[in-house]
C-alpha cells in the first residue's frame, strides 16, 4: 500500500524513496533538500520566489572548483522527517510550469529535479539522491500546440534528444557531449562515475499513443544497456 501524506499529490516512487532514506539514515544524520525546474532551458528554484508574487527566480548553471556542475543560488532546506520533505515537494510542485494541450490538460512543461543530500556523522562523504521527473514528449501535431506551447515542446524535445545522445554514447563507449543541454549538464554526475541510475517509464497500452510508447521503451532499452 502506498503511504498517504496529507495534502501531497505525487507518484509512489518519491514517497517510497524518501521514506526509505529516513529509515536508513544513521542517528544524527543531516538531510538537505533542493528542488528546481528546467523550463525552456532556464533553471528556476521551485522553493523560492522573488519579491514579486509567484515570479520565479532564474538561476545560472556553473562549474565549481571541484569540477562539479552546480545551480548557483539554489535554496537548500534542512528537513527532519519524510513528511516534512514531501510537504516541501508539494509546495514546490505547485510552482512547476504546466500547460493544457490536446493530449494532456495539465501537461508538465519542465523537467523537475529534486536533490537530497545525506550527511552522516563520522563519514566524510556526502551521499546524493536525485529524483528527476522528465517533461512529457508530445508530438506538436497531436498536442495541437502553437505559440508559447510550441516553443515549450521544442525545448523539451531538444533536451530529451540530448539525453538520448548521451545515453547512446555511454552504451557505445564513445565520448558523450553533456553540454548540449542544461538537463544533461546537471545529470552528468548521475550518469558517470560510481553513480547508480534507474529510469522509471510511464507507458500506455492505448493504440492511439503507440508511437510515444515505442519511443519511451526504446529509451528505456538504451538505459538498461
């Protein structure tokens, strides 16, 4: 049974992952969370707004002294319980960019990235869990998108294509270009080194979305390799 958290609407994966994280953490461990979105190749903090009501704060992506890609100025919040973290996610998700299309009336128009750092006592290393909800890829002809919505779809497809190229390069053992999009720049440490990566795919058995389902399964097959 999926745990229920009052006021929080989310899929089962982050609920289980966050619950397990707090169950496994050693006594005295510190959990620090940040939550942002990549919308039209612009990073905005989902936990912070500007002085103007509900106006997103644009953040820049930079490489730090250790060669790690970071979102500069991202708000980090120390949380003590799973419920506290899930409530934070619900608050941030309310600021996420969505648009109604002919395919989905609340289609996500951004990639959302929840990063959780776990600092355990007596251990020098910091463990990091990244939960990324990729924006849906919809054909413009089916979604009937024009104007701003069409531009959103173009940017979504560009970043998903860049991610697909990186995954294919890893499979083939060739040099991957992580700088083609902000999504791949920020996911580089999740796809290299000692990181463990899992992709969860949402598919439909409906014949009307056969092309989208096939494309999703092809990406999943590449990740599996």
